C-alpha cells in the first residue's frame, strides 16, 4: 500500500522550487539575458598566459572548423552526395550548409584568437580575406548551389589556416564537432 506524503513536505518542496526559480530568473540584466558573477572559463592575467590561451583557443576553433568542413562538406562532395538525384542529397546539403556556417564562424573566432599571439597573428592576418569569402559559400551550400569551386574554397582556406598555425607552433588537427554543435 503506497504511503502518503505529509502535506508539510509537499509545501516545503514547492517553496524551495519556487525560490530556486525566482532566484535564477532574478539574475537577468533586463533584456532577457542572464548574468553570472563567476566566469566559466579561466581568465588569463599575464601576457604569457594570454598568448598561451590564444594559441590553445586558435587550435581548438580551427580544428573544429577543419573537422566540420572535411566531415560534412568535402567527404560528401567527393562521394557525389551533392549531385541532383543522389540518395540523401537533401540531408547532405542541409548538413553542408550548417557545417559551412559553423566552419566560417569557428574560422572567424580562430582569426580573432590569433591576434593574442604575435607570431600567430602575423601568420594568420593575410588569411582573413579568404575567411570572409566563405560566408557566401556557406549560404550557397545551404541552398544546394555549391559546386567544386565552393568546396575547393573551403579546403584551401582550411589548409592555409592549418599551415599558418603549424608555422607559428600551433598545429591544427581536425576535430569533428557533433551534430548538435553544428545546429546550435
């Protein structure tokens, strides 16, 4: 026979739940965004730490961009998934569009991270125009209008970023992001 829960426990649980809910919604800054007093990531304090973190973040962002471009743009293109009438074309095109946008975003972040390291910034600075040109390519991929030149543009920029990182002592390796990272 099930035991009944005393009314006092239910009231206490309800009050605690409401307190937590009100406490978390009260942390906003008025425009719908929430703020926290602590930082989730470590903040560098010395210039040496800033440079170290800059290289680390550059490698992480460039690696994610390279992994996304290779996994969801280059490989499917080489397999013929973007051709009209190919099995799974729609899904491949949608994923390529998301991957293109994600890779563009991560490459922009990597270029920004590179500014924190003098050697890396000199190596990456000439590549910013190439990164900016990928924005339109990502849009065309999402519409299913991508061609060999568009895929080649992604490959070229990714390889240039990898070479620039390697020359500055920040070797970039492909890191394939999850599908949820692409969409969100």
